[in-house]
C-alpha cells in the first residue's frame, strides 16, 4: 500500500496511533542512545581500561557515522521504499547494539558504535519521511508535533535511565535495552507502516555522489567534534574541515550535473524550503550551545548534583510533550509563519532570562521561569519548522528533505559546541571556576539569544500557505492561469503553473 495525500491515514484512528507509536519508538531508540551512553562512560572506561581519547571516540564514532550518512540514507528511502529502509535501519541498529554490549575492548566498542551510527542514519530520516508520506495532508503537522514531543522524552530520559541501568548490572545494559525495542519496532512496522517511495526514481543511485556527500559531512562533523578539545588551529581539525568543505563542494557540483541527483538542487530553489532550513540551523545552534552550558553552570556555579541538574530541565520536556502536537495542529490551521517568527523570539527571551542563573540564584526564582519560557518557545517552533521543511518539498522527496533537515540541525548543534566556548572566552580552567564560567555563560547566552531571534526574522520570508491542503482542482486553466484564487502556493505565484493532480510542485518564488 502506498499512502497518498488523498488516501492517507486520518488522525485519531487506530492506524494513526500504530504508525505514530512505531516511528516514535524507533527514532526514540536512537535518541535515547545518544544520551544514555554518556552516563555509562565512567564504568566503560574502568572496565575496558579506556583512555580519555578512547572514551571520546566511543561518543564521536557514533556521531560521525550518523551525521555522515543521514543525508544519503534519506535519499535511499525515497528510492527503495521508506518502510524498507527504516526496517533495515532498525534491525541494523539492534544488531549493532548487541555487538556494543559484547565489546571486550575499547577498539571493538568504537567500531561497533560506528556500526550503530550507520543504523541510526538509516532510521532517523525515515521516521519523519514515513509520517509525511503516510498521513493525510491535514494530519501531517499534528503527527510531526506528536513525534517531536514524545520522541524528545527519549533524549531527556537517557541520563536517568542510563544511571539506573548501570547501577542495576552493567554499562552493557545501556546497549542491550535496544535489542527488544528493535524487535518490537520491526513487528509493529510490518503491521502499521504502509510502504511509500518516489514513483519516478529509476536505476541505481549515484554511489560516487553518495560517497562525496558522506565524505563532506564526515569531514565537517569530525572537525566540529574535535575542535573543542584540540583547538580550531589544530592540523587535524583544519584538515578534516577543509576535506569536508571540498567534499561538499564537489557533491554540489555533481548534483547540479546529474540527471537523477541524490539531493535535487531544485529543492533549494524553493524559498520556503531554504529559509526553513536556515531557521533550523540557527535555532539548533543556539539550542545546542545553551543546553551544553546550562548543565555546567548549574553544577559548577550553583552547586547542583548531576542528577539535580538533569531534573532542572524536566519542565522543558513536559512542555514539549504537552504542546508539540497542539503546536503542529495550530500551524496546520493558521499557517506556520506566525509560530516560526514568534517561537524563536520567545526562545531568545528565555535565553536572556537565563542571565539570572548565577551563583546564589534559586531554582524557583531564576531557573524555572527561564526554562519555562525557553520551553514554550521551542514548543512553538520545533514541530512547525519540521512540518514546513517537509511540506515545502514535493512528496516524492520526503526522505531526502528529512535527511537535509536532520543534517542541518545536527551541524548547527555541533558548530555551537565547537565555536561557542571560544567565542564566549571559556577556557579549560574557566569550566572549574564559578566566576569565570558565569561570565562566559552570560556572553554565550547573548550570542545564542541573538541567533534565535535572527531565526524569527528569517521566518518572515516563509510562505504561510505551505501547510495548506492541495486544491481539489487538478488542472490548470487552458490559458495557463492558475485555477486558485489569490496567492497560491500549489501553483506558484511566479513562473508557469505547476499544479499536479493529487499533490503539488512548489516553484521558486512561491
């Protein structure tokens, strides 16, 4: 069965609940693993006699493989079937998790973590692409909102669950927990997830272009991951960065010349697609920087325990859980532009309120109000911007659109972690000094707030009709005039009408 806009799954049905549960459980498994391993690192280091560099690569190997392949994986789903590639990713991730649990050396664990990252890359963009391709048009933004809110619980629960599992038995449980989850997802996907693909894709993918894209993303990611520890001027960091830039530049050239590109350049000819991805980049850069430094500020400057600093951000998770679905539904009803303008600005205001989180500040008086405002801003923007990116691309490119957006979001977060400490004047010694850390924290907050507010300004150029359902009319008028009234996203405001039966093909300038 291939779901289309006309025959898609309706909200509130058993099929909708099953589909949502399947995609959230699978992608949540990857999100959970991104944070649960951090807590297990001390035990891993002690048991495997790992060096600091070895522990770093246990984290970075996964991140590198995930970031390098996530773009290509989205395109493969469009070509070979989104459910098929999602299932391959889930099975791959589950098997790799079992191998991680069986690791007997640091080297083996790093290698199996890289394998795990490949599985994560295959399943992460697939979950969103499945939602976009399977749900009826008027339910998509709401489904993406529910996916964002419920999926975020997995990332938030990682540190707490990781600590519990390590105490119960061993760090190996942090990986073994994925195996039964993967089995459950496979069984659920076979029952609830309809297959969908790009019906116009033919032949084999361009493996040379895929290799260039992976090389480019791997180089950029490697440079951003290593920059905080080694410094931006380190030869390895510079070499990886230059290699990544060269790889991505070559990838872009190849895509422009290809008859069947992995990432069609025409996607970026659509103003809404480009601007919503630019918004994603700056907001996730701001988010990555603040979330990294908030935990340090709470522990070093305010004296919170690791557990207490994790619990301090719990209201953020609750807000996302309660409001993300509603935010997506609202964007579907009124158009996303208002939320995409207001949301990042509220995020920026929340960051500025965090300036009060300093030595001597109370949780109720300083931390909680800032976290609540910050969370309200995120709940306002996250689901609508994801829905907008996917809606701005033709449905046949749902997988690659999700891959692009995921890659951009991760790059923004990594860039903040790599660059923000230096920009804020935070050195290695400053992280242990409450006075120096607070000074750097305040500088970083101003930078991140400016980035978030800039995201709201970017959103002013986003077309508000992008989430509107396609018109029932399926033909353009004989004289080439658009059959819709007023400003029309489906046929385009500029250029020749491109209305397509059962869908839409946005054009530049619309």
